[in-house]
């Protein structure tokens, strides 16, 4: 785990209101695994850092993807190249992409696209055929950077690709990885109990101390998303205890 001040070097829009920020963070770029996240702070900014999955790595730079949903994300998106972002990471346990399976399906809903480019990269390196199913409410909310050996687009309103949820468009595969709203992940759990899902809870410290990111477990008790997660076996989470609308449905 590293704590470093990174220069924000670039920003690009990849769907309506959805932006990728590129930050110089060499030690994190070198060591991050798919599904891990960084806890970002800036000044002046909120008291608590804000967690974001690492979206891509490009040389010494890490990228994060976000939309403005509140104070912190709006401030991050207002930052200009050259400004400094304090980066703590890589944090948490990522996806297990050990060689073995011959095919993987990545299922992402909306901003759940965030951990998937690194997952696609690691899965390819492990010899897997990658199918990426990416869904959103409507066509202009689809992240244009989804990519795999095969990409399946899904929209709730049928404006692009499959008309329906990303989960309904998932083909057969040895391994399923998913990230998106809890409602989507609960549905993944009901179809593929062994799927690996990346959950995005409320979070404080990101390092296992504050217990702000408790995830209810099917066997009883809680885990910390920042330490034991944020990637879990889908059936290990008690989805009935998690709010169905989180994350990212603030405008819904
Ligand atoms: C491990 C992890 C990885 C994440 N990866 C990403 C990512 O790649 N891209 C991304 O855009 N977001 C990601 N998030 C969610 C992101 O951290 C929150 O959206 C962000 O902290 C909100 O900060 P804010 O100051 O803008 O919102 P606030 O002003 O704090 O709150 C605004 C609204 O957002 C809601 N909110 C606050 N925190 C969260 C949260 N953690 N999840 C869902 N809703 C929240 C609040 O209920 C409120 O309605 C991730 C969260 C975790 C735990």
C-alpha cells in the first residue's frame, strides 16, 4: 500500500456525464490488480477520502472513472490537469484470475464498468477468452471503452444492443465477474453463486480500521469491504441486507 501525491494529468468523457481521470501514481500503477481500489483525497476537499476502483493503468498512470453524484465527485471532476490528488492504494482484494478457466464473462452495469478493463487484461494474460457484457439505462450512458474478444451491449430501453438487463444477456462461461448496482449483483448471485462480484459500499478509511464499509454475510456477521473485499463470491453476501439502489442511482 502506497500513499503518494499524484498529478492529475488528463480527463476524458466516455459516456454522458462519465469521465476518466488520469493520475500519475507510479508505485500504484506498478502493483495494482484488477478489482482493487484507491482512496483519493485532495485539498480543499471533504474530510474523508473517496474510494474508486482502478479503471486502467497506462505506464506510470492510473485511471479512475466517475460521475458527479455528490460533493466529492463533483470536486474531483472540477479539478484541472496539474492539480494534485493524494492517492492511497492499491487497497482491498481484487478478482481471482488464476489460470484454469478458458472463458470469462465480465458483467458491468453503468459505472460498474470501473474494474473491468484491468480484469479483461488479466484474464487475457491468463489465457481466457473474454466476453464483456456492458449495460446501462440508455445508449448514451454506455461507456464507449468496453472491450473484449466479444462485447455485448445491453440497454434497459433497447436504444442499443440487447433490450433488457446486462444479466439477461450473459452467455455461458467458466467464470463470471460482475460489478454494478446491488440489485444487479443480487441477480448475478441468484444465477451464478460462484461469480466474483465487486461491491461498492459506503466507506471511510479504506484500511480496515473504521468499520464503515460493513458487508453482511450469508453465514451471518459482517466483513469489511475495504479489507476482505471489495470482491466477494456472490453467494457469500446476504443481499437482502444491502440497499438495492446503491450504488450510483442517486438520480434514479
Ligand atoms: C471499493 C469502492 C470502489 C468504488 N469505485 C468507484 C468507481 O470506480 N467510480 C465511481 O464513480 N464510484 C466508485 N465508488 C463509489 C464512490 O466512492 C462514491 O460514489 C463517492 O465516494 C461519492 O462521493 P461524493 O462525495 O461525490 O458523494 P457524497 O456527497 O458523499 O454523497 C452523495 C450521494 O452519493 C451516495 N454515496 C456516497 N458514497 C457512496 C458509495 N460508496 N456508494 C454509493 N453511493 C454513495 C450518498 O448516499 C449520497 O446520496 C466506489 C466505492 C467503493 C467502496
